[in-house]
């Protein structure tokens, strides 16, 4: 029994995980993100009630690069006060339990690999699409992070006049079209033609990111998470049409691209961090 924590730039979720099942899930909206003291206090207040259970430790997924060995997180996305935080040391002193920390999307694909759609695969990629675009990798059956938990971050690659993340995340709606993904989703469910066309354009851009993934990693499956993955049915047709010119037809025939079936995969994967020996370049 372990506590898993999914720390995002907007929300924090934590739960007790046993055999891939989440119990006693708690959620907070992250407040006062400009204050390290306040955000740490809120995180601790969220986790502490869960420590009453006979848990072995706490795993935390954070949207940043991470020194996994020392538990230091750097430049946390959308939390400006978290520039360099020795999170492992802080939480172990406060909660008196072992703490394991990794990138949040790494936790997502780890949860999918152990208990979700990527089970029984040796190569899988998690693609979390929300405020940003994040990637996590399972290679040769094992979570692969790179030296700084930055492996697989294709969203930072240049694309058109911006980056892939700009065109394949919430930025596409807020920055490019003065709307939001949620508003566009709600309009699309009502059959609004302009909203449906916007999702079709999004799918075409996302296909270009997926081509990069296929050329670089050639995984068995791509599992999509994040809030925008809930609109999969709106962007899937244009995404697959845009993929049709991919050079290797057998790769397209075999690849599975699916939205997650479990919104708690990040919490489940975070809880599993203590069982890992993560390979890294020396």
C-alpha cells in the first residue's frame, strides 16, 4: 500500500494505491502558486491524512525535470515559485516516510504499463495533452527517463512558427484561436461546425507530433491522457487521415493509438515509483 500523488500546475490529486486500485482519493486546486511556502503547505495538508493508513511510502509525479536520485525538482511547469526544490528532503522530514519523485507523464505511462492499456507491451509511449504536451516512455519493458527526466519531450521541438506543444495542447486554442479547449469541446458536442473544424485542425497538427514519435521510438502503443484526450473522438479522424502519408505503412498498421481508460493512471504510476530501478545514461 503506497500513496500516489499527481501534482499538476492547476490541481493536485493524491490517493492510497493498492494492487493498482486507488482508494481515498483527495483533490485540491493549487493556490498561491507564486509562494513556495504556501504550495508546499497545501501539498503536505493534502497528503498527511492519507498517512494514517499502513503505507510504505509516497510517490509523486511532478511536471518538471527531476533529479530522481536526490529528489530535487527544477522549473516546475506553471508553478513559478518551484524553481529548484529539494522536495524529497522536505517531505521526508515532514511526513516521516520514504519519498520517490519522477516526472508526471513518466508516472502516467508507468501506471498504464502496469495496470492499463499498455500492459504486456515492451515499448509504449504516454502522451499527456492538456495545458502542455508531455511524453513518457517505456522502452524494453522499463520506464526510461533520460539523465534529467527529460527524455521524450517532443513538444519542445520546433514546428511551423512555434513548437509542437503550441499546436498540440491547450495553447492551440487559447493562443491561436482566442478560445479554450473546454469551450471548443462543449460546442463540438452540440454539433457546432466551427468547433468541429477547429478539432479537425488540431488533429492534423497532433498527427505531425505522432509522426515524430513513430520515427524516433516506434512504440507498440501510444496512450493519450490529459484533459484534451477526452475530445479524442473529435480529433481522431483528421489525425489518422494526416498520418496516412507516414513512410512506413506496416508501422501504421500495427500502432495502437488510444485514449486512457483510467483518469488515475498518474496517481497509480506515482505510487509504483518505489519499486523501480530506473535506467539512466552514465
